[in-house]
C-alpha cells in the first residue's frame, strides 16, 4: 500500500510517496507550493501521482519499483482556473485525470483529460566534432526504464531503439556546425526530445 503527502515549511514544496508500514519513500522537490495531491496504481507496479501548483496540475509516473519518477507533465486547467479538487485513475496505463475548476466568471464544473507519460531522451556526448567523424548515442527511457522500439528521428534519419533503449547516429565529417534536435516517439507516450551541438 502506498500513500502520497506533502512536506516542507513554511509552504509544502516536497511531494512524498511512502510505502505504508516501511521506510521506503520517493521524494520529489518542487519549486512551488503543492496542493491537492492524488495517487493511483498503474500497471506493472508503477504509480501515478499528481498535484496542483497555482492554476496548473502536474503529474508523473514512477518506475515499477517506485524508486524513480518519470518526466513531470504540466496540465493547464480550463480558462487558466485554479483547480480546487482532483481525482484520477491510472489503472489502464495513462492517467485519467479529473479536476474541479471555475474558469473566469463561469460556473464551477468537472473537467477531465488523459495524461500520457513523456519519453525522456538523452544524447551523449552533448558536443561533438564533425571533423573527427564521431557518433552520438540516444537513450530513451520511461522513469529510468529503457524503452525498446522507440523511433528516434535525427534530421532525415530514423532509427529504432534496441533492448537497452539506445540508438546511435554517425555524424558525417561534412556535417554543418550548430545545434541538432533529436526526437523520440513511441506508442502510448508523448514524444520526448533532446539537443546536442556539432562544433
């Protein structure tokens, strides 16, 4: 059994996931004041957790062992309103999120949306010399877990990640200098991206 609660003084700025009856905790530190925390089980032992900061709802999904969180998603409430209550269910994989909000001078109402986990993309090295004819490696993960079969796009080239969530691209000696963007996509996820520089 897991519980989620806030901590911090003078305003709550840490979100704590606690396995009840144990010392196991996962702590997320946030820049804003946290309100209206919710938690839901997800497939494979993962957990969805969500909370409100001002007029935005934030959500993230953990890895199966609940030792790391994925990319934190940000959802703006309708009309920029500040939600006053939340609920959600992540049993199917995505998070089906419900909030109570009152946009502008309108009537308070219940709103819902589906939140997908976002892929985390990391390119190494961050800087590369085309003159040396090197390559870059792209790693795609979901809360630290490698994502196999993700389509990684760089320029006009596409590759799929292997069992370790990695794909490599050779950089031609004739490549133009500057910043390059790498985008990864997979079914059931929001696309993630990262950049590197050719010098």
